[in-house]
């Protein structure tokens, strides 16, 4: 809308519009989730679209493509960096990299097995690379023959099989799509060794619109129309593209699947929720909807010699830490070229799943901690605080929770199927709960505090920080 400020009538109209916008903004700012609502929809509409994602909290990321074939090596030499960037890091010419397609034959791929692994871990959605930066489509694409059905001996569409498996097992299927970088194309971003003219290109629109119209947008249309309802589109690395180009990647999703979510890496703050940097966890509660994408070892795509696996304790702590700060955890696996999720990943996910089957109530649909100092990692639901105890033994066999002004109606261990009450002792500004001699859970014992209404927290500005009180919590 354009308003002429020189006209008196239009000035009044402009004032009314501004007042309406202010009212809408105020309504959208009532909760952290309402940090940003699109003008085209109400906050209640966005809440409806975001509801499943806010409930899920835990998802599986899958980086799978031609880069799994070399397993992190090129011509016998290990290539530094993450596995899916091997084409870029080794500056592999396109004709040489294309030969990997002839070797890609994941005969051990089993969509049901992959989905069961995610489900058994307690994950609620799967986000898989439909096309990564190398430009190879892991689905049947009519936009280019450079895809898994037409260019490999495998000849099947694994995305179709995953979509069917997700429907059978009740998980949401989501697609990663590299919308700006495509090292197989001269008019996209990234390949400076085959297309050195890119170094001198000044206008971000030069050539890229052609690439969008010829390949990127047609492929996004394909993944939005060939596989049923999609939970979200996970765009990545919006290097050198314009706001108008980012808007086109948003518009096609809104047109074809209005309920499909879009992450912030589409660019220009146009997404539905924020994506933190890779493996980055904020230091404190972050308002709004956000997610941390993270690896189980040091790579996303498969590298045979990357065995720096994070421990089950560490991964579980990161899940709790992220949810306690208001986010979702998108944890990656990198399958082999045969279609097998590495055993080390599966073992860790199964262990997390064992913990989640007992303690999932303290994760799914939970809000962030009410405590500013993060002395304890806590998650919340209306009338409940879930206190996560990672370190045993607790001091003097007592769990001490400071700055809690409200009386605790009941306290119990989440692992206790009978929900037997624990003693709750008020000592000044602290609540003290005697704990069992041994940890009920070797990873994380969850103590549930129930209240009449929402608990009141009274933390002084001089309260000590988490690092000063609980150094063991600096695991991230």
C-alpha cells in the first residue's frame, strides 16, 4: 500500500493503518512464539501451522547424497572438512564428480528401517537432503536428468519410499533443499573452479533468475507436489541472493502447501522459525521459535574415518539444554552409499530413545526454563516444572532449587510410574527435596514439581550465573 502524506485525508487513513498495525503487533507480541507473524496471516493461524513443530521438539536430519561414495577421500587422499562439501573442498571438476552417480547404488536402503530408527529415538520428524550443494537430486526430478532415478544404477526414488514409510509410522517428512548453492550449475552460487567468471559477477540477479526458473523452483515444486503433505522446507545458505529471490522461494511453498513451514535460512528473515548456526546452542533462553541443527560426530555427510562420536550423555544433555532454552533439536545422521545409517549413530539414538520413553513428557511440547540463571536445566508445562538432574550424587543427597516463591503442590520422579510424592522442605528462598541415594536414571533424573497455577520465580539481579554454580553444565 502507498499512502500520500501530502493529502490530509490520506494522512488520516495512514494514521488509522498505523494504529491497526500497532494493535496487530501488540497482539502478536504476547508470547515468545509470536515474535513475528506474517501480515498475510493472524497469529492464531501461525500458531495452528506451528503447533506440530512446537510439540515435536526432536527431529532427525539426514545428509545423504553422492558425497557418501568417496567417504571423505578423493584420489586416495583425505579431504579436510565435512563430508558433503568434498566437491567444493577438493575442487572436483563436474565431469569427474558426475562419475560418482554411476557408483551410487544403495541396495541396503530400507525406508521403514530408517523411519523406525527415528521413531525409536523419540524423534517426531525427518528432514532429508533432497538436493544438497553438489546439485544432485536425491529424488526423481524432471527438471534435470542429474537425479538418483535417471543417473544411478539404483533407479528408485528413496524420497517416495520415505514419504510412504513416514505416513505408516506417523512421522512428518520434511525436505532440505539448497536453494542458492549448486556446484553443478554455472548460474548458481559456489562453483568457482569450473566457472571462474562467478568471481567477477557483481549483480546477484545476473544469471541466478535463469537458474531459479530452469532448475531450483521447478524442483521445489516437484518436492511439494510428488510426496504428499510436507512438514517443512529446510532451505540453506542464501549466499548472494536478493530479497526478491528469497521471496519467490517462500511464495511457491505458500502457494502449493500453505501449512508447510519454512526455516529462516531462506534468507531475509522470511521464514517461520529461526535456524541457529550449525551445532550452536544459545547461552540463554531465546524467545521465539528456533532450532539447532547438529551432528552426532563432526560431519553431516558420511566420512568413514570420522569416529569422533558424541556420547549418549552429551547428546541427551544437548537435547534437554536446547528445549530448556526454547528450541528444537535436529540431530543428524549421515548414511553410507549403500544406504546404511552407521551403527554408532543407531546405538546412540536407541539409547536416547530409551531415556525418552521414560522422560519424554519433560521434552514434548515443553516450554523453556523459568529461571534466568540456568542453575538447573528445567523445562516447563502449565503448572509444572521439570528439573533435570544430570549429576549424581547431589550435594548431601538433596536437590536445592532457589528463587522459587510459589509453594510446590507435589514433587515426584518422572521415572516413578506410581508418582509417589517426594518430601519438599522450604528453607528460606529455596525448596529442598531429599533425593534417592543412587540416581534413578544414569543419564538424567527428572524431578517434576507441580503447582496450583503458574509458579512465581523471584531471582535477584545479583544471582550467580550457571557457570559459577554448576560448572558441570557447560557440556555444550
